[in-house]
C-alpha cells in the first residue's frame, strides 16, 4: 500500500530534548493515531514533517514531497490543524472564506458555508467571540474546505464536548471513505482514537515505542494483576513493558498477552487501553 507519509530516522536536537530515530508510516486510506505524553515530541515531529522546523537527521516524505519542497510551495493536497490558532481575532468565517479563496485554487466556498451551517458556526460572528469549541470546529472545517488528500491534525478535538466530538469523528470517517485520503491524528483524547484509528504510533521521550495496527495493539498489550511473588514468573517470559506495585500486589503491562495467558491461564489478564499503555510508560517501572 502506498504511504501518504513516510518518516525514517527523524532526529531533532534541542538543549533539553531530542527526537531519536523516529520512524513510522501513514498508509493511504488510513487514520493513524499519534499518541504520547506532553513533551514526548509529537508536535515537534509534525512541525518537522511540515517544514516548519528543520530536522537534524533522517528523511521525511509527505505525499511524495520533502519538507523543503513543502516550505517552498505548500501543497493544496494537505489540510493542517495545529494546536495553535491561525486566524486573526477580528476575522469572521465569511472573511476566512474570502481570503482562503484568494490563496487556494481548490477552495470550495459553498462546501465551507454548508459545513458552517451543519456545525452551527455563524458566518458573520468574529473569531474573538467564539467559544473554544467553536474555534476548534472552525479550524477543522477550514482544513477540509479545499478538499485535501491528507489531514494532519494536532489535538483537533480539544475543547469540544462529547456530542460535537462524536460529530467530528464521523466527519473524519467520512473523509477517509475515499481510499486516497489519509489522516495523521495527534490527540490526548485516546477514546477518540480507539473509536476511529486504524494504526497507533506511540512516541515516548522522543522515541517510538511501537507502531502497530490498532487490532495488533489490542491483541498484544494487556494488564496482568497478580501477587508480587507471581510477578517474577511473568517477567521471565521477557514481555513485561511496565510494572506498578502496591503493598501486596503487582500490575504488569505485558506486550505478548497470548503468551502470558498460555503460561498462566488462571492469572487475571485484561486488554490494555491506550491510557493504560501511556500511564505505565509515564509512571510505571519499565
């Protein structure tokens, strides 16, 4: 399958943080959930991919283009929503549509207006008077209104209530019904990713922990609860990715749940959520 995004060996070094050999793909026709704690390097990766910052090593391709090519001639095939705003406070949606039509040949003013109506965005109200949720909706609508092939979204549903978030997720699923379309979705709302993502890429402290299909992640990772004296037996299998101890018991994050279930059929072994995985890596011993 052709990739919408290919990242190999990405490195970016700062005084107190580095991206270290980050590699993953976004296959065409898929939604890739990009997860990691605050400061893990997700936004840095996205900015390097878009050519906003220069990488210190590795290679990146976005719809076949390098970041340098993207900087020189931004592609209309890419829709972007970053965690920082990009509208002037005085702008109204009608202003945004008029300006966008001047700078994007593929801008669809009728689609933009229809989407604003669908999600209750007033065309004549200035951006400064929008709620946080309305601002988030407008950014997503604007990113879609020039009919891109690829969406790159950094925390796009932050600030939205559950009902509107559900509407946005439906919109993303509508978008990828075209198999030429793809989404890279960075989000701390992991329940959203569990609903719609095809792949999960986990970045921790500047390194990729895993890049798996969501189904593979759910099959492989589990939380095992056992007495402390039983934990050593599980650890000997070599698949413990994290551990948390209480006074008498232990909780283990394992990366080969089938092997643990075969070796210890009576042990409590529960499928790990994305939150479980991130919490074990952030706070547990691993």
